[in-house]
């Protein structure tokens, strides 16, 4: 199933479905456009494959068990740049590196179960770029709003000092898809152990991008995920540091030790009493004389 979209997003967020001009857009790929200042977005190409398991073939695509989406996710004049990606159930499977002209798998092992010719992605991007040029010339477009991204930082696994872990910086509500995500450790830039996903599409036409940082938790280190985007007045820093239980004070340690000693003494005394009673169970009756 192909989603064909010819879209112009205006300042109020409404979508206009008209394009003026005699030139015809290529029908090889669906498209959309929106403008953000000098950035003209985006020729959108996306096809979906709905997979239904079992005999219930009468279900609608919205009831599919799995959904695969592939295509030129966007093409934009800034750069210029764009992205061709394949998603399965909302997760990135692979994308085409447009500069190196090669397929990049999100998980290396996936390439053993299939392949994708990057030329197919490059051809789709060429169609999307052609459509974008026509839309720039003939579409009624206005400046789109730069959305404010939402940033969340959290560890992949429960943190244990000295045990390798991964910090995750999830940046949601990205529009337009032009963003810089970087990491700081104790205020200094970190480049080793850093990786990130491509732009992941969302149903509201915004994007999600996730950055990863492998690290060794230490009580002395703190981290920041730095996000730069046109929707922010200044770079946003989302802070993270390991939560380490505060050490007990000397007074607290003294009280705990005293309580432990008192409980121990009570136990000793109680145990001694029970032992004595157990050794003389009939002592009282032996001192009674005959009637």
C-alpha cells in the first residue's frame, strides 16, 4: 500500500492539498512539502506493507499484526539532504547512506537474512528531489513552525558502579528534521562510544531520533545530552548522573551500632533464661514434703 501525499503545511498547522503550475509531479513516488524559513521541506515518499497472520484476511490495514514502511522518508533543500529508510513496526531496520551509496543495517546481523540494493533508494531520492524542485516553483507554501523538541535521558539498564552501561538520549517531536545531538561528560565533549538512529517517522509528521552513549558508571562522572535545533533559542542540555545512596553520618552509624548491641544483649539474656528453665523443669515439685 502506498501513501500518496501532496501537502503544504501552513502556520496554523492546516494542510492544503493544492499545487499550482502546469508541470506534473512524478507519479513514481508520493510527496509532500512544507517550508521553514529558507528550508523547504519535504518531498515525502513512503510505502507500507501490512502483514496479517492467520486466516483473518478480512481485517483492515489498521488491524494488521505487523507493518513495514519503506521509502524516501524526506527530501529537503537544506544541504540538500534527505533520508531513505526501512521501518518495521516503527523500528528502524536499515537506511541508505546517500553519500557512501550503501545500505546500513541498524543491527549488523539482520543483513544475513536479506539484502537491499542501495541503488533503489538512490533512485527514489532522485524522484523525491525532482518533486521537491517542482513544488518549490509552483506550490502555495508558507513558513512552517519550528517545533520544540522533547528530550529524555535514561540508562539502558539499572546502574551499577563499575559495570558497563548505555545512556539513551531520546529526542521526540522533531520538526523540521535538522538537529545536532551530542554528549558531554563532566562538561567535556565525548565522541567515543556514541551512535544514533536515523530520523524515525511519526504519525503527526514529526520525527524521533535516539542517541546512545556507552559508558562506565562512576560516582565522579556526570553526563549531559546536548541538543541543538531551530525550535530552541539556545542549545538544550539534559543532565544525568548516577543516583548513589548518601553515606550515613557518624551519629547515624553510632545509633545503628547501639541498637544492634542492645538487640544482641536482649537476645543473649532471653536465651539464657530459656536455657535455665529448660535445665530445671521440675525443680519446684522436688521441694514439697508429704501431706
